[in-house]
C-alpha cells in the first residue's frame, strides 16, 4: 500500500516508518521541517512532503494517491489553545482524506475512563475529540486508545526511570494508587502496522494495553527491580496537585513541565482497557503481549547498547532541547552534561587524525598526566578497570578496542572517534574526538565530553569535577593541535 505518515519525526512515528517499509509498503511522510529527517537511517527510503496539518492546501499533495493515512500528531507539551489547533488539524486531514479517496485512517489516542469526555483533562479530552472527528470523517478509521507506553526514550518511561533513580524515597500524589495498564512500544507498533490488514469498511475504536494492570507505584518499583535498585518507599500525599506534581517532575527529571502536565493529568483516572474486542480482529503478536517488567528490561538493554531508535525529544516540545542527530548519545533521552571544545589549526587533517587515533597508551592523553593517573588509581580502589596505560596497536584503533579505561565504541577513520568510559562512574560517559578537513586552510578539531548522570550522585559528581574541566579538556585541545602542527610542520 501507499501510506502517508504524519508525525514521522515523533517518538512513535519515527519507529513506525521503518516497520512499514519492512512490511513492503511505500511510505510518504508529511513534515514541517524536512531537515529533521536528514540523519534518520530510513530517510532515503521514503517520499518527503513538506506541509502543515493546520494548512489545508498543503495537504492536497500529501494525500494524493494514498491508500492509508496514519495520524500520529498530538499536542503533548503544547501551551495555549492547543485544543483549537488539534481540532483544526484533524478536520483538515479528515476533509483532505475524504476528497482524495483514502481508504483507511489509523489514529492513536489515549485510554480514558467511561463517561462524558468534557470531564477529562484538556489533553485527554482533545485526543478523544480528534478520534471522534476522524471516525466521523467518512473514511474508515481505526482509532486505538493506549495508556502509558513503555519503551526506551518514551516520555512516560523516562519519567518513571528518573523518579525512581533520583529519589530513594518518593513523596507522591494520590494518583500513584490509580490503576494503569501500560503497553510496550513494540506492541503499539504491532497494532498500528496490523491495522492495514483490517476489513476495508471497519470504522471503530479499540482499547489496547499490555497484560498487566498496575498501580503507578508498582510500576516505579517494577522499574527499580529491573534496574538493580532497591524498591522505593512511596507515600501518597493528597496535597500534591497535578500542577505541583508537574513542577516536581520538572525538577527531578528531564521531562519539561509542559510535557509533564498532560502525562500527570492522564494519571488522575484509572486508565485500563475496558473493551477487549481488539483480539477478535487482531491476534496477539507471536509470544503474546509484552509484560511490563519485560518491556522495562528491553528498554534498559536498548539504552545500555546505545540503540534507542527515537526519543520523546524527537518531537518539538516547548522548553525541550533541540533534536540531536540519531547517532548522538543524546538520542537516548537522558539528562546529559557536555563539555565542548573546538579549535581551528593550519595542520593537515591527516596529521590531526594521526594524533587523535594515536591517543592514549604510551602517548597519554595530552593533558595533566597526574590527574589521569590519579583517576585511574581511584578507579582501581573501587573495583574498576583502572588506567590500563595500554592499547592493542600503537597507531590504529578499531571498534571494540580497549583504550586505557575507555573502549572504542565507534570510529569513522579520518573523521571521528567515540570512546565509552569503562571506569566506575555514577552514570555513563563518552569522549568524542572529531576532525574536519578544511583543505588549504588546514583542519578543525572538535572535542566533546558527554556524561549521563545516574541519580543525585551522578549530578553531584559532575558538579565536583566541573572545575577541573578547564585544565584537563582545554589542555587536551591545545596539546593535540600542537602535536599535529608539529608533525605536519604547520605553524
């Protein structure tokens, strides 16, 4: 089928597209800013249309010749009158799809309790209204309603992860006792892809959820067990309003307040599957639906391997950082601290790269050797690998090589080297060294230290070593560039 995906730069859309391609469909994506797709691995396999759902005219080309349309856009993290904007967007899509003869719309909304939707939070109410507009469009629509989505990089998972890791004791609002039916992101994607195989005239909504019904507090402690942490005592405090809770989440997690608000508001109710009829139309995936603990385990493995496909940060969220490139560790959605240093040099790119690839071992780290040695000794004292002061080859590095207390995670010879720390740390750290060839003008050196803290200890660790960065990292830049200039005879 020829399929149009809206929201392809978002968390779920960015994962759905490659699965549709793998299933043999021809995929077109509608984006406001095509540059956001520049570095995704599937960008060359899709047709890109520039447009905006609020601009009806821009949708004409997008829906032309399309068999099915995925509506995966919503206003999580938006401020102002987002309900009006969402209603306009849904109406425009419904009208354009009907005129173009689209045969199927697939929408993902949120689980919500029975009753008058006007009593729901603004965000839940808006998502329910969008679903109704699409269901009444005259185009056969499948509207899935899902609760908390658990997967590496999802906003809900990141909130659970950070609250659990940072806080040894959790004062929480009374909603921690509400019942929730989380669903693994892989199962959400399974349902979305399977919707294309449903009968052509089927027009209805389905509740979808995983096999577990849990309280939010149980989800936090389930995460703690999978992450090797002690279970957290949780106190339910009725004085914590959704607004106060969102301020708290904003303080102790990377989730910005505007995104925390709709997540927390959705937890004010028991959000469980009420209609289980989806199984009559779509069989469960092979092996069954993924349990909550298993979905957490899978997410942690993906994060540990640096293989997080998409993150809540992919979407444009007010107050959130700009989107990083997919190959960047920030793609995982962690709180991240960085130290960036750059320097132009008349040395050739070849000479500069030779110094970069020869770093460590007998050549050292070009800055404050006593500090590097001391760090190695301290690491040994706490059971770490220590500063090995060795490397397999004196001038050549390969992926997976040990390099003192680092390991080569990736190398693009002549251009970039990424090292992953193996020393004992309250978090995870990388060091990236890059070389840009500027022809007759020499080269440009870029050096970045990246640190993902684990809990409060990680944040304190970064604050403690911050004063030394000026000496260590600036010294590295100066001496690496000086060595390259000396080797190439540049001045």
